[in-house]
C-alpha cells in the first residue's frame, strides 16, 4: 500500500457524497470532533428552534400547547422517525426517559415473561446496562441471576435457563459489533428473549430489528442522533410482544385514557403503554431536530463513508505513529461499529493533550483512546490533521518512558 | 361583608408586596392565567438562556461541557435549591426523571424496607401515583396490596400491615391539603413510612419535610416551579434512610464512580445514588431558571397572598355568580393548597369558553372547574376580571338547562 498524503484525503473530500451534510451542524472552528459517539454536536438552528418553542409554545400557548402545538404527540412522531432508522415496525418504538430507565422497563418485562430465569450479558457491556440488571434482580428478590461472559462466548452461554440476552450492539470501549441476526437466532433457539442496546448503533450503522427478529431494544438520543446532552432515549418492543409483555413501570401517559383520570391502570393500545410521565418538550424538540438531520442521509452512505474513514484512520496511524498505538477495534469491517480505538498505557494523558489542542476524542479507562467517526460532519482531511497531531505529540513527549514506570 | 368593587382589587394590587414578581415572567397579553398548577409560565429570559446553553455549551463546548460548564453538577445544584423550598436537609433531594419514575424508585425502596406490607393511599390521589403503585406491586408479584381509602379516613386506615402511606399533599382536583405533620406522625406510630407527593405544593405552600419528620417525597418541576413542559422532577429521602433504602433502579449516574466504568454497581454516597441516567441539560436549564424565580419570594409571602386571593375569588364568585357554582375546595385556609375549585355539571363546556376568551383554568372530569392561584404573577384585578367573565358567561348561556338533560 502506498503512503497516504494529505492531498489524497483532500481529493476524497471533493468527491464525498455526504460532504454537504456538514452544513447541517454547528461545529466550532479549530475543532476536529471525534466524540460524536459520546455527545453529538447541535444540528444547525436547534438553539433558535428551542427558543421558539419556549417563547411561542410555552410562553404564548401555555397549557394549550399540549394540544395546539402537538406536544402530546411529539414523542410519538420522533419515535416513528427513529423506527425507520433501526428497521423497526411502525408503532413499535417509544421515545422518553433515559436509556437506563428503558432498560429497567424492558428487562423487568423480560423477567416477568420468562420467570425464574437469568439475564445473560457481556462482561464488557456498558456499565449502566449491568447496573440496571443488578438492581432489578436485587429488587425482585426472586433468585434471578445476572451471568456475565466474554463477548466471544455469548452464543455458547445461552441456555434453557436464559430469560433474556442483553447486549450492546456496538461496544462502547472497543467499537466491536455483534452479528445481530446470528445472536438473536441463538437466543431464540433457547426460547430466550434478546434485548439490544443500540446506543452506539443508531444513526451510525445499519440496523434492522425487524429483519433480525429482535424482541427488545433501547437506545440513546444524544450520540449519533445528535439530540443534545441527556436527550430522551427510546425503546423498542417487537409487535408480537406488545400486548403481552408485562411492563413494571405503569405511568399515566401509558394509560389508555390519561385525561379521564381513572383510578385504575388500563394500558394504552400498542407501544404507547411503554410511556410513563409527562414528556420533556424542550429536550424532545432538540432530539427531533437531531433525528431529522440523521434521517436526511441514507444509512448505507453513512456506513460506507464510516468504514472508509476508519480504514484510513488506521492506515494513517500505522503510517505516522508506527506501532506505538495498538489497535483495539476489530479489523474486519463487518465486526465493528463507527468508532476506532487504540490502546496506549498513557491514553489518559494523551487524550487530554489532544483535547487541549482541538482534537476531541475520549479516554476510556484504563488505556483506551476512543475516536468516534460521525460521517455526517467528519471530513477526510480531519482524519489527516488529527493523526498528524497525534503523531507529533507521541514524538515530542516521553510517553513510552512514562508508561514503563507504571 | 360589603360588596367588592374592582377598585378594591386595584387597591390591593397597589400595595401587593409581590407585585414586582410578575415582571419575572413572560405572560402573553390578554390572558389571565389560572393554570400555573398545571404548567407554570416561562421565567423571563429563559428562552435566551436555553439558546445560550445550546449554542455555547453544547455547540462550542461539546463534550467538554460536562465538566467545563458544570453539567455534571447542575442537577445537584438545582436539588439544593429545591431542598430549601420544601424544608429538606441539605443533601437529601435529587433532581431528575419524572414524578412517576421517582415514585417508582421510592415506593420500590419502601416495599423493600417493609417487606410483605401494603401501600396505603387515597382513592382520589393523582392517577399516576396509583398506577405506579399498581404496576410495582404486579411486577414484584409478592402479594403486596394497594389499599385506597377516602382522604378523611387515611389516618384511621394506617395499621401494622402498612409499608408506606403515599399521599399527594395538595389534591389535584379539589385543592384539599393534608396536615403533613399529623399524618406523618400517624404513619410513624404504626412503623409505616410516609411518601408525600409535593407536585401541587412546592413553590405554592410552605412545606417543611424535616420538621414534619417525613421519610420520602417526590414532586414536579413544571407547576409552581415554572420549569417548563415535562421538566425533570425531584425526590427526597430523609437522611436517616439514605444509606439503607434499597432503590430498585440503579443507573450509572448513581454509581460511586461513574467514569471508572466498573462492572458492578456501588452506590454513590448520599442522595446521589438516587440518580439514574445522563441528566437532560436543556430541560434542567429551564428548571433552574424556574426554581431561581420561585426562590426569590419568601414562601410565607406567597402563602399569605395565595390565601387572600382564594378568599377573594370565592367571595367574588358568590357575589357575582350566585349559587350556580358549588365550592369544592375546603373553606378553611389551613386545609387547602393554592387552587380553588368549583363544581358545575357543564364544567367542561364552561372552561372551554373561558379559555377561548383568555381566562385559562383547567377542567377536571367529571364536573370540576379548577383555578390555580400563583401569587408570583397573578394580580388581584385578574381575579375580578376572571370572575366577571365567568359570571357573564353563566348569565348568557343556558348551562343549567343543558345540565338538567344529563
């Protein structure tokens, strides 16, 4: 493979079919943003849109805006847009609460649907997924078990005692991606349910929940959906389960007729029953803007550019940094999501220096440099400039020596 | 009592020590807003403040704002302000999620702390409180029971089989208010916990959780706290319970060290353990503005004006409308919150006509006209003008005849 030059990347930018999408975002000058998998940047104009909602709908409309401004149906309309991004059937996605709360709802439902059986997950799953499972099991006090295994042994660990397999589709630390259809089939072969956490997938990689036959899913609104810090999350319940899954949290917005103020709970038809409290309109407004932008580009084009950008990033790191960074993300395209991670003993200090100089990625303990690849606003020359900075930094600083003292 | 004239109310406005507070809100012209107990209006400047957060903190700061802009501690600082509004000890209030979710957390904790015993509540409690309790009990599947009685028999219904007494301090339909200290003492006499829903109290009536010896509480951010549609809610856990109450939902923001990404849950010290997911910064920003405004006026001054405004409202209705409206709110000042409600068979149609003509209150089925009294922005002449409209409407329309056909 011949050496890459900056001119090669400039050429790729000139022919990038997604190049125009960058104008849909407000990104600060002098920053190369490789952390959209932690917090996506604001869609252009979102500040003005929220301000309008606050001034006109909240301020002028006041309580009337629940009906007149469509507040009561806002979360449903966002949910339908997200459904299209994850291959979910219409009416199978609900938007609201946090990813953690949604995990609790669905895991609670799964344990009720498969009483007495265990939750199976991956040791290296995102912590809140594991914490929520732990808390739920302790709270139920019925001897359920949370079994954690390594990613590569998940399929083999599914047995007749498994209630639900809970996995994050794309791992937050390594970027490794599961084969959704294969693991889903393995779960179903043992009559277990599958729950996919799509936090690092939605808007970044093609997801087809219906085609994979998935039962349950949750996902985050503030990463590749660019919905704003702490944006509302979403959940998915396969249509065949909608009427029978016993959800533990039954709030008034999930009632068949919330404004009849009946004394006893009657679940709403369909996915609406998964809603709980009064929807947060200001946060939903930002999420709606983010989902709209994410919906403008075909996911296949996003995926193509993402894979190419990661390949180039790896190639540039190998070319410019030698072997001082160890690739952690799988090399095979189909086994990774939309981030690229390298291990280095001084990852924390390196990332802090990068951030200080405008290349924003993430440090994940103990030793991971994590770079999120968001093709909607990341250019090819961004990659060159980021790696040039990393390389210069590694050459100028005694990181290796410091690492040896560990 | 002599008849009231509009001039009397104008005089009260001139000497109202809270009159200046109205300038802290953006209220549309031509509207008399008697629905702040459903959705408070925006604090002045809140739209610009959220837009600044979106532009500068989210847009320019990006992921760095979690630390640099104080996002990670925002909910804690709001919680401490709310603690002062409800007489809670420092470090005993957490802000986040919805009232419904917070009810689930605390009721789940209460049933774990008093295993096998029942939840006692009021038949006419706000529905989501009852729905959450129902769902929790069904989900636990351990034979817990939800017992509902009339408000006046609550104290007598507390027995040794009661795990927790869950009550809304000020009733959403009638405005009737419990004696918090007395009911709390009655619960404690039977070793039951008490959980107060302060949704219609906080910012409107004096609340002293610590003095009453309350164990648990939740409350809403979008009523008298003016935190915006669907604003985050809060919860309170008495300090003596903080370390021992087993919370069912254990998310990563409640972990002792969230960013260590440990595989197993370790609760944070103190009230932080009650947090769950990533905090919704845009919604919290609006709530912070609302809580700041609510904190500017002494609650005693708010209560004094509220009671006087309700007295005058009742007096005006009796003077102008005769006996066509039946008072539902208790007449005794100490037994009511900050709303006044009247029953009429055609309440729904009447309220719709009032709203169409700029007097915004609420209809609560089957027959309640509900008027929220928010002394921070409600003038005395507002009361006169509202009752004048109601009276004219009752005189001009054949409501009574229509009612007889029911």
